[in-house]
C-alpha cells in the first residue's frame, strides 16, 4: 500500500515496548541502558525553578503536550522555546538565576538551526553549571550529540527508525517527562493497549480504531471535506498543536491536503469542506498512538509518504542566503514586502481587498506571524484570523514563525496551491540578543527565516502578501484588523 519511497524505514514507533527502553551517555561518557520508568534516577540533578525545552516541531510539541496533560512531581515552570524571536528568548530567561535553570536541547537530526543557536546561548548563560543543568536528546552520531558531549552534557539517544512527529512515545517525549517527574507507565500502558487494538485482524474484535480513523481521514479528503476542525476539551491547545503538525506535515504533499484548523474561537459554520473532530486527551497514550497509526493509513490510501517532509527543507536553503546577507550588514526589507508605515489606511484596505479577492475555491487563509507570542499579540492575531475567516467565508489558520515551518509549512509549500498567505514581520527590538560566537542576532535570524519562507512561496506561485511592521506592533495589528473589517 505504500508509495515505495522508503516508508518501511520509519516504522519503529509501532513497537511501543521497545520505545520504553532508552540509552544515554552520562557526563563521564559512560553509556547506560535503562527503562523509561527509571530514567529520572539517572537524570537527577540539582533542583530547578524553570525548565527550557529547545526544540522544533516533533522534537518539542509532544513533550509540551505531556508536560501540560500529565501530573508530574517537579514543582517548576516548563517553557518550550521553539523560536528565534529575541523577545520570547529574553522572557524565557527573565526572572530566574542561571543556577535555577534546567535546559533540554532536542533535535533528531542534530542540525536544526533554531535549536543549535539556542543551545549555544544557553551553554553561554549556564557557565559552570552546564554538566548538571543541561541535557540533549538526539540521534546517535549527530552534530548535537558531538557538541553536547564536547561540552560535558549528558545525551539521550533517539531511535533512528522513528521520525520526529512520530516520536512522542519515544525518547523525545519520555525524557522531558522524566525531568518533570512524570510516571511514564500509565501513558505507555495506554499506548500498548491501542497498539494491540490496531494489530487485531478482525477476528477478536469488530473494529480497528487506527484503521477506522485513517479511513475517515482519507474519505474526508476524497469527498472534499479537507478542513479538519480540531476541538479539544478545556481548550487544550497542546494536543491540537500536536495533531496539527502530525496531519499537515505527513499528508500535505502533491495533490493531497488535509488542513488541520484549531476550532477554538471559530463559529460552528456548516461549510461543505469542513469536518469537525473531537480529540480525547483523557486516554492520552492510546490517542497519540491511534492518530499516528491513522495518519500512516491515510497516507497509504491517499498515495503519499506520511514519513517524509520534502518541502520543510526548501526555505532553509534560502534562509541561509539571507543569514549571510545579514552578517554582511545588509538588513534591508526585500523588494515586494510592504512596509506598513508607508501605507495609508485606504491603501492598506485596497491591498488587502485585492489580495483577498484571489481566494481560491476550497481555499484557506494563513496568517504567518514572525512575531513575539505574547498574550496580547495572540489575542490580536486570533482576532485577525477570525476576521479573515469571516471575510473569505472559509478556513483560516494562525502560525507563529519560525515554529510553523517545522509543522504546517510542509502543507503550505508542498500541498495543492489553495492557500492565501498574509505574512507579518517586525523590526527586532533595540536590545536584540547576539548569537554567541557570531556577528548575528536572533532577531536577524528570525527575519532571514521569514524572508526565506516568503521567497519560496513566491517561487511556487503561492498567493502571499508580506507586510513588515516598522512601528508599534499592537497598533499595527489593530490597523490590519480594521482594514480586513
């Protein structure tokens, strides 16, 4: 049933029992094999007030979900730092002494740009506390493993036959859970039970929950209900974000698009391209396995490889070119990007009106915000997203850059050309943070990533309007909301 493009190499997540056996190298270079339930004993260190997880996409979203959903024994604040935004980085470090920090760097490939730069910053900030306060999760032989071991940082190894977005029940989810003092056994027991249910051939029970969900996803796509409105009880944004990445990055390729939409705050509009799905985090391990299994089934039925992400890499190449320009002192806004300060209210309304008039049949709108994810910015950007949905009469989603590049960005560039993109960037703050050892700031890296993303979308003939905010961000977002209305 596969596309015969290497799927069989990425099925390690099916063996839940094997995933609970972990290998790490301690600060003295000793290799230790242990069960997930005993990992916390090996990772014990001094008490901490705040834990920062440095990771992107599948290396962070699953851990974030486990942290928020499961009870832990550690009384500390947990923050996922999946960004290069200097304001967010500063806020993550604010108000806590380096001696009270715990830092986890997670990257399967070991070469993820955002994780690599943030890890260097944290090593610099932690100083002598590095061996006790830092930890890395990566595949054996990666650049991150080498850098961590050279700095005296313990490393937990991932399984080479598991891709990032299928890794929540492996080292990338279980290790941060161990740091938080979460007992992994109930989670793994639930996953094992679901794996058994998905393995049944029909003689022992009437249904196969993984296959049934996969059939539903494929059938929804084939009958035009390709916008999956995801609902989570109590507004649990973390499980929505995890499913969003799993579906969009696995199935957004070629002629296939299943667009996950966070339903919170959107009206219950019975659109013909909409399918509403209720998520069930109560039985979390089983739910995670079921969605992974279903996504693999849907990929086979729809004729795409659910384990690759060919278009995630495309903007990285262009980003590197913009980074080199930044290092050379060229930080000019690219041609074609609209400076908001240079546009009148009428001109802005006309720009947006012209852009929205290109909304395609069965399309969707995306607000790509390379901005600080502060509470106020989130509120305003969500209002902008709702305004766009009302104006176009279709689905609209919000993604923060560069995080979404490792998630829904695959569908934006690799799926059918039915997206309508509004990209937002802003000037870096005056107190931008320097990347250790480089003549470059985190704010410049974020802009390079945004402009690389924009250039690739233009090259692929995507409908994009890029707006650069060169003034007060809150006031500018209000201008955009009013212009859409």
